[in-house]
């Protein structure tokens, strides 16, 4: 049993659920070719006695179907059903599920649960027809990752911006004031009644 399967259900990472199109990732032809090249490299045998590596030939069939038959290069939309993927890749539906998990483990794709709101009518406790909204799952939304972008570059070969800001936290005013600087005390005017009274009080306490 793998470590992931040994974790109790309530402690496992929850798959994200989103309304709409999922997480579209536009990819040009060169980016798709890089993904397929990376997948073929992961298919190479890595252990003696095995005919494949991290990915199998069926995984490549599923990936090829996603990239070239369902993924929209311009918008990045990709949300076919498992049945449609299986039909295009010429594999069983269960094989598609296994292949998608292997492709995700290899860092080539990710997916989210797409959900929709459906309005229907039902009888309430008093026998009256009322409208209600239900949340239903629909096909998964797939996001495919360009290996070049994963190394900190986008599809044009330009270095991607780091998620860490190059500007230090805080502003220049805060940074210019030492944290251990003593507070500035007000100057008391002995010519005023209040100032004279405070000075006499301070002298009594030995503070001034």
C-alpha cells in the first residue's frame, strides 16, 4: 500500500472544485511538442525487467488525445469527459483514470473538479412545488504544463517572474527608524501654569 493510500480520508488533500471552465492554460504548438517529448522520455525503461518507465504507452495515448484533440491552444480550455478521452485514445475508461494520475504524478498535467448549478423543482414539506438549486459535478477541467515553463520560463523562452517580491517588506519610512530608538519627550514650558506644575511634580518624584 502506498503512503498516499494509507492516509485517512479526512487528512488527504482535497481536489479543488471550481465553477466554469476550470484552470485554462493556453499552449502553442511548440509547447505541446515539448510536453510530448518529455512524456516520451519518461516512457523510457528505467529498471531492468520493465518494458516502460514512469509512463506507459497508454499514458502517451491519453496525453496525445488531450493535447491534440481536446485542448484549445488559444483559450487553454480542456474539459472532455473520461468517456470521450477513452474513445479518442482507444483505451478503456478505467485506463484513462490510471493514465491521468500517472501524468499528474509526472508533473505534466493537473485537473480540478468542475461543478455547475442546476435549477429544478421539488415538493416541499407542505406539498407545494418550489424551485431549488443543486450543485452537480461535470467533466474535469485539465491544465497541461509546458516543461520549459516549469523551469522558470514561459513558452517564448522568457524568464518567468519569481513569486517572491524583489522589494523588501515594509516601506522606507519604517526601515529608516531604528526599532530601539527612545521615544521623544515633550518640552515643558515653566512659564505656563501646567508646565510649572508638571516640573514641580517631576522634581518631587526625582524624575527631573
